[in-house]
C-alpha cells in the first residue's frame, strides 16, 4: 500500500521537485501551500509523513508542527523540515518539536527520497531505477 505524504510548502518549484521525486516512487503526495490547509488535511486524513517548509505566510512551519504535536492523531507523525534557514536556533526548535530531519534548501532530491524511505521503514529501489523513473516522468 502506498504511503501518504503531506508536503507543505508555498514555493511552487519545491512543490514540483518534491512531487516529481516522491510521486514517481511508492508514495501518494498531497500538497498544501499554507499552514491552515496543511492542518485541515492532516487532521482529516493522518499522513504517514509530513514534509514541512519553515518560512510560509500567515503560519510558519514551527507553528504548524506545534499544532500537529498537540493532537493525538498527529503527535507521532514523522516530520522533515525543508527550509532555507539552518541556524542553530532553528535546529534547536526542530529538535524540541521532535522533527526527524532538517533539509536545507537547495537539497538533493535523491537524498530526500532515501531519507523518506528510511523514515517510513521501506526498502528503496536501486538508484538506477529511481533515476529511470524520474527521467520517464519528465518526458
């Protein structure tokens, strides 16, 4: 059964990169462009993993993560932060919220994909298969 991943990012290029990378694999990726939409989605259908941008309008990623951690249904959902910010304060906030990984933009899509497989305890396909899938999706 395909794992359900919620991507929360207001940047269309990141949305495209991540959905292209993960959507060609064993995952269903749902995109939310802001925190409120992300919370509504997560509370209606608990994702297996959340990829969360820090800097977004209205509600930043830390506020979204705090809200997710306050609900029993989403308290244990793994979160990967995707951000252009990598200060020690941001990393400390992420750690306090139980964030599993912190990817600094720009990041390697293959590294993200392998990390997602690892967190979800799935066996990734060989890199050659991943690259072929990505190439096929661009055509």
